[in-house]
C-alpha cells in the first residue's frame, strides 16, 4: 500500500506544464478573437492535433493514468487558457467517451479515429442526447430508433438540442429510445457515420459564453445507419432490455455511473476558468492604487482573494477525489462525481463574479478577459447536469430516498 500523497508524479507534472504552455502561448492570445467571431477555431484545433493534444492517443494516455488525475490536469490547464477554445478542442471527447463506454473494441477501432481526423485534416465529433423536451429529464427522450430487420439498419427520427459540434461533426453519437416504456433504461446510443443522409444541424446558436464552441440543434429525419452502428451491439441491447423489462435495475445504475465518471473532468474545466480569473484579479489588486495604496491592502479585497483561492483549492480536492475514485472503481456512495462538478461549477461562477468586482469598471470592459471568464463560467452550473440535478443525485445517494 503506497503512502498517501497529493504530490503529482513527474509524468503528471510534465503533462500539466505541457498543456499549460499550449494554453498560454496559443490558446489565450487567440481567445478574445474567437469569442468575438463566434466561430469554430479550426486553426487552433489543428495546432492541438499537430502537437498531439487533440487525438485519441492523448485521451487514452490520460485514461491510462492509474490515479485518474491526468485528464483533470489537462482540462484545468487548457480551460485556464480559454473555455470556448477548450470546448472546441475537448468537445469531441464527449462522443469518444460514449463510444469508449458502450462500444465494442471493433467499434472503437472503426469510429474513434474518424472522430478526430488527423493533423492535416482534423475533424470533430458530437454527442447528442439533450432534446427540446428532454433536458434534465433524460428519460422522456422522444427520439426513436427502430430496427429494420430486412436491411439490418436502425432508423432514427427526432430532434436533439444544444449539441456541441452538432451538424459540423463528422461522427455524431446519438442517443435514442428503443423502448419508450422503459424510460432511460430503454435507450441506446448509435453512431451516425459522416455524411449520412437525413441528419442536419441548425445554424450555430448564439450564446452567453463559450462562443468559440459550436452549439446547434440536430434534426434526424429517417436517418438510416447500419446495424453495426448500435454501440455495444444488438445482443447486448436485447439482453439489457430483457433485464429492464423484468424490472432489474442494474443498467439504470450503470448509466448513472458513466455520468458520475465524466463529471470530475468537467469540474476541472470550471476550475481552469476560476483559476484564470483569480490570478488576474490578484495581480490587478496588487497594482491598482486607490486612496494612495494598492487596493489589496484593504481587507475587503484581500479577504475576497483569500476566499477565492480557498474555494478553488477545495473544489480541486473534490475533483481529484472523484477522479481517483472513478479510475479505481470506488463506489460513488455519496454522489462524489456530482459533488465535484457541482462545487467546481459554483466556485467558477462565484470566483469570476468576484474577479469582475475586484477590477471595478475595468472588469466590465472587454479590454480585460475577466468579462469573458464571467460569461464562460456560467455554463458549468448548467451543462453535464445542472446544479439542481447534481444536488438531486447527491441527496438521493446520501439518503436512499427518491428526493424530487
Ligand atoms: C453550451 C451548451 C453545450 C451543450 N452541449 C451538449 C452536448 O454536447 N450534448 C448534449 O446532449 N447536451 C448538451 N447541452 C445541453 C445541456 O446538457 C442541457 O442544457 C442541460 O442538461 C439542462 O437541460 P435543459 O436546458 O433542458 O434545462 P431544463 O431541464 O429544462 O431545466 C431548467 C431548470 O429547471 C431545473 N430543474 C429541472 N428538473 C428539476 C428537478 N427535478 N428538480 C429541481 N430543478 C429542476 C434545472 O436545474 C434548471 O435550472 C449543452 C448545453 C449548452 C448550453
């Protein structure tokens, strides 16, 4: 049994510093421009692909870290650079994670490389699950998947909402209901290959933050995909549906576990945004002089900064704990995955708001990046499960009561 330690090992430190370098040299200087343009920053995705930061090998190396921390470290650093560009680069990993979680080894080999393309011609992927009438309430999904036995094809019909990279992706991973009576246990995930007729994206949605990242609705109109596009395969699905019809709960819990596992990485993104704002505000408070002294000499400002630092560090400990637990198959008995994302998201909102306050009028201007960080931070109490939904998960886990 190794001694308890929170020290990062050499590999983790190298990874963190390498991603930080890219975030500082390439991402941050470009952040304001892509935020204003509200376009996918393809040249930066390509840069990331060239240095090996965008691609399956990178993700697989992160996942291989037995402590679970590498993906969190990479996310925190990249999103410290910029959350919009960060999401343009890491949005693909949502689809890849879905293929990895539910796909067979053959499906991984076939689809994952297509999610990324290559450095000469990078591609992005989309994970489409939210619908206009099914956001937090994933079980009420209306998109249907029907199996056409004659052609061994699945036929998808429905509408997805707010999909990151929706419509511009090469590979779309789409969740759909196969048996609506079973709610979320009657759902499955399908790969929609590049260029499949019937899948169309809306134009890019205009957003408060994360503006470099493409978000769109996706329409599925008699989309036919080969039988092999059902992630996990038909035998596994049939067995799962049979179990669910018998009323056994195993699969519902498994789906929840997948979410719990991805949440620490999203929490780490929020930490990156919070840390950027805290560092900027700290520097500003040391140099801005009012009443003949730097504003940091006032307790009101210094204590605010102390609280910001403390909250960021507290959130990081929750994020690291959940990442370690997930990687080491520890049961999330108190919804620790949700807890980590909940705390980090709320800290990002609070810390960026404080940073704007510490900059005063300057904080309200686009000249300083805290204005953008303040807008970007808000997404972290909304996507990958809103703060309210995280509290539901935690309260149900700790009480055993079906809290509503
Ligand atoms: C920029 C962006 C990117 C996104 N990317 C993707 C993506 O790639 N793929 C994807 O599938 N989705 C994506 N989403 C969708 C996102 O996950 C959903 O917006 C989110 O899950 C919330 O769903 P909703 O918007 O329908 O809100 P609703 O579910 O309508 O919630 C509205 C409000 O009601 C509250 N609420 C709902 N139910 C309860 C309850 N039982 N108890 C207490 N409060 C409740 C919510 O917390 C929220 O405050 C993205 C969204 C955005 C904005």
